[in-house]
C-alpha cells in the first residue's frame, strides 16, 4: 500500500499511457485489417467480374465459331512441314508477329489476327489481375478449363511479350504450360526463320492477296488459284479456316517469268496428292543434287511425304533465288531440268487400260457393222456414220490422275478438228 501511495502519479500515468498505446495499436490493427479485407473483397469482386466476362466472351466466341476455326487452322498448319525443322504454324506465327503483319496482310490473315486478338484481350486482363495477388481458389477452379482451352489453342500463334502473357496465365490456371526446353526451341526457330525459309517474304502468303480476286484471263499466279478466286463469294473471302496451305504469289511483270512458269507447274504438281507416290518413287531414283546449303538431302529413311516436302522446299528456294536475281542460276539449272523431266514423266498422257480397251471394242464393233453394210466409203451415209462415231468418242470422259490410273487426253475441240480432217 505504501508503494501505491508513493507512486500514485507514476502508476496513473503508466495506466493512461498503456490505454493510449493499446487504443492506438488497436486502431492501427483495425485499420490495416479493414483495408486488407476491403482490398481482398475488391480483388474477389474483380476476379468475379473477370470470370463473368470471360464466360460471356467465350460464349460469344463459340457463337461465332471462332474457337473451332482457329483450332482447325492450328491443326492444319502444324502438319505442314516447310522443312525438316519448320512447320507451317511456325511460319504463320512469324507472319502474325508485330512488325511483320503489315507486309503479309491479306483478308484471311487479317480475319485470323482479329479473332486471335479478341482472345488475347482476355489474357491481357487476366495478367493484370494476377499482379494484384493470388487467384482465389474458387475462381481458379472455375476458370481452369476455359483458360486452359483458350491458352493451348492460341499460344502457338503468338511470340514475344504476347506469348509471355498467355504463358503466365497458363502457369497460374493450368498445368498445360509448355516446357522450358520447348519454349527455348521455339525462340530459336523464330529467330532463325528468315534464314531457314528465305522465301517467306518474297512469295509466301496466307490466303490470297487483293489483286488475285480479280485476275484477268491469262494472268500469272504462281499458286494457280485463278478459277477458285474469281468465283469466291465476298462472305467466303474471310473464311480463313478453309485454307489448307500457303499460297505462292509473285508479280506478273517479273523479268524471269518464263523460268518461274515452269517452276509454277512443277510446284503445283508436287502439291497434288494424286502424284505423291509417283513423285516420291521417281525422286528416289533421281534425287536432286543438294548444291545449296538450304537444300536437304533425300535419304532412304524418308517417307513419300517427306521426300516431296523436301523437294517442295527446294523448288521454293529456287523461286526465291530467281525473284531476287541471284547469280546462282547455273547451280540450280541442273536440278530444275532434272525435276522437270521427272514431272513430265509422271504427268504425261497415259490413258487407263480400261478406257483404251473400251474405245477399241466400240470402234471395232462399228467398223464391223460398216463393213457388213451396203455403205461405201465415199457415200453420204458413210460420212454420217463416221460423224456419229465421233460423237460416241466424245461422250467418253477422261480424268487426269497419276501413275497408271490415267490422265487427260486432247480436248474436244482438238478431237473435232482431227475428225473433220479425216472426213474431208
């Protein structure tokens, strides 16, 4: 008691100081807690809004059939082998990249890019929200499948910062993020693509260029798409998912047009699936000599498809060299001549056995009837019968196919001219 009386003032002061300190501490703690709770609630609201938005946008995308179309393009072009290391999807990613897009711009590429940007905008918002803090568990579980599907579908089309943003979102929402080794390989491919595929800028496009839609008769289009483009409806010009390969297109006034025309025909026949087996067989017998570093040697391990893909790459390299006035013309001349001879051998007129047999049988039957009849060769009746025989021949349909399955015969007009000469 004596102690309390002696130190009354000090005890009172300490009591008030303790209460004040406790009050201040409680106030600060409460303020921080409330701010943290408000921030957490705000984040949850923003994530909830994002979840609602992404489901809404995803529904709109599906209504427009955009995911299916993009997936179809991805599936088609990742199967196209430009060379042994580069796929069509790698080239398409190069075309869509910032800084390259304008030089490759076509209606189809523009539409593909617009659809991809619609999806990328969602990943951009998601990446911004990730900076605020950890994703709420319920939102993460709810958006896992959507983010994963959209990410896997679109990430192959992007490079640089945009690709990093998508990969960041996949890392937080899905386990489908590509491995570091895969990403390193893709970066190396992107950095060296112009060197590995030199013709990517000179004549390779996704879709059709503007002038190709109104090609005049006899105009020069390396891809040979005249008829299809002329009749293409306006609404179908934006349908990029129907494209099955890149187009090769060069300007009509090129001084090496005659050389390019032969390469045009060769390229078109090499791409024709009907000639795949025949070309592979003949190219194994007479393989092109790899005189340039970019040309890959044909080996016994190559499939028929790989053989033709290597030669297609070779032909495109030759086209690129001719377009750029290369001095290596003599180096490629031997191979071009050899390839053209193979092409001639495979695509030459070769009617099927059944067609030839049918023609001969009908011709023999008609001749026997004429011989047994009272007609004379110089009579009017004989000429009428011969004209009728000509019409019978014209009714036979010939289809241009590879190997021993038959190819096209002279046109009807040519046949008519020959028959007229015979009759006269």
